[in-house]
C-alpha cells in the first residue's frame, strides 16, 4: 500500500516514539497515537516487529554479542591453509589472510564466530553463503575455493583481493562521475549474473564491494542471498521467514525494510542508493538511528542528486531516480536494463555529449533506454541474450554458459542500434 506523504511522516514519528517506550507499552501507545488510522498502525506494527530482528542481529556488533573479543588465530593451521593475519571482522565472523600450502597462493579465510556456530540458524546461513557464492562464477564476483572447519568453527576460503572496499574509498569523499558510473557498471554485471541464477544479493553496500588498485570490482558476501525463483539443483532453504528483516537499513529497498518478499528489483534499489552515494558523497537516506533511516526510506523522497552534486549529468540523475522509485513496479525490471542505461551514460561522458534537462528529460518506459528518444527507440533492434548450453558438459567451465551471455549483453548494450534485454526479463 502506498501511503500519502503525511501518513509516512506519522509512521516515522510514531515508530521512533514507540521505540523509546518499554516493550510491553508499545502496542497501546501505537494504537492511541494512530487514532484509528489502520493503515498507519499496521505499518508501525510491522516496523516494530522487524526492528526486533534488526536489533538482535544486524545492529549489534559481533564482539558485543559474544561477550569477549575473539582470539587472534594468526599462526593457526586449518587443513592446507596457514593463517597469517586478521584483516577484518563482520556481523557473523572474522576474515583472515591465509596461505594455501598446496598452491602457494594467498587466500582469504572467513571464520564464523564461535557463539554463532552453535546457533543452527546462523550456521545454516553461513553454509548458505558458501553454496550461494560457489554457485556463481563471474569475473566480478568473489571466487569461493574451499570450505572446512577449525576448532568447531566452519570457514569459507575465497580468493584474496588486494585493494580497498568502496567504504574506504568513500572516506576520501565523493567519487568522480566517470569512475562512479564505471564502478556501477561492474557491480551491475555481477548482479545480473547472480539474478540469472535466481539469486538476489539483498545486501549491496560499500562494505561489500572490493576495488582492486587497477579499478577492477569484486562483489563480496552473498550471506543474505535468496533464491528469487526455482533454480535446478538449488537449495530452497536460502529463503527467510516473511516479516523478518535481513540486510543493512541504509541500503534496503522499501519492501525489504518492511520484511516483505524481495526480488531482483530490490538489488536495483540498493545499486541506486550506492550509485547516489558514490556521486554525492552521502547516501540518499540516512538517520541518526536505524529507525530514522527506515522511516526515511519508507516516507521521504531523496534530495535530487543534481542538488547534492551539481555536475551530475541529466541521464545519470534519471537513472538513479528510476532505480529509487519506492514502488518497485516503477523501477528497472532487471539490472540488465539499468546497466544498458549506465553504458549509455558512460558513452555520453566519454564523448562529452550534453544531455537535456527539464521537460524533455522524462524517463522512458520500461525496456527503453533513457538515452534515446522514444520514436528512435521504437525502431531499434530488440535482442535477448540467452545463456549458452555447452555441447560437451564440463563442470570446470560450466560458468561460461552464463558468463559469456552476460558479457555479450553488457557489450551490446552500448550500441545505439539495439535494446538488449536479459533472459530474466524475457
């Protein structure tokens, strides 16, 4: 249900005020504050229910939950891997730099925290991350090499990527527009490959994107990945219960913030948020607390990107605006279509072409590039690139079936004479 702006403001203030009250008093307070507005009351109650999960897992640092700092495992040996140094920690585990003694290469070894390893749900989610990530083989997705167990704690072994996360990159401020567009194109290519396998990432944010010194992107952490459709051989238990919020509030789509079912358009939203932050140096939705942030996502419209970054090209602003439509039916139906428009924006930047603003800068209908007038778009060739089938099946190169299709679709999307759609859209 789409509520009026005034009702969303009421949802946000009532939600924030309810959180300040003892848990046993919240229901009565919400009923009184909503004063018979059932739609507002239902939204507030849904947010309160979802906030319990957010507080319990997403918003509390792992070290605080475990009650004591995790020991440094540098020098330990896990199978054929010698742990050298700790390089990071997250909500569910720690990441170490390790050495693969068999192949003599550096790897990243991610260990689940000990107290979470005893939790069947968290253990299942960790295993789901390993399965989700290992089912994907794409140049812009972190490669999973192996998994095992060390002292009762499961671990995942992945390629080691030298570089920095986009979060670290943003510490220096906004990213130049051409660089931001290039980064978004690479992230979009990775998401398109995941969506082709029926997987929605659900946690795209600067911390989950690694950038090598040469500018090459790797998308990390498919720990929240969910099956968007039936996929042969996939494990349907990746799904989460309805009403449970999983993700990072600042980058959640409205439907994800409400704990509702999500699809590829939720990743479109998150990529739009990330692109906005890269160009503006700040996210479109932010608050002092997660409650404020979710309230803004559900109710407020973001400040136009061009006001935060006046040099933003008109086409890029329209791309971000379409990705951040609160009604997911108005967003890009597939990441591949957003990638096509980003490719057009990149061409404009390279050629120095001006893009009109104002009344002539309206968004094109779904499936048409925003860089081309509607009459011209109607005459363009429409192409769907389907996954390839290997004539001689080989599990070592099975990824090429999707990888080649994705690469071809991304390359052809830069041609003015074509509108390229993914097989997921078809």
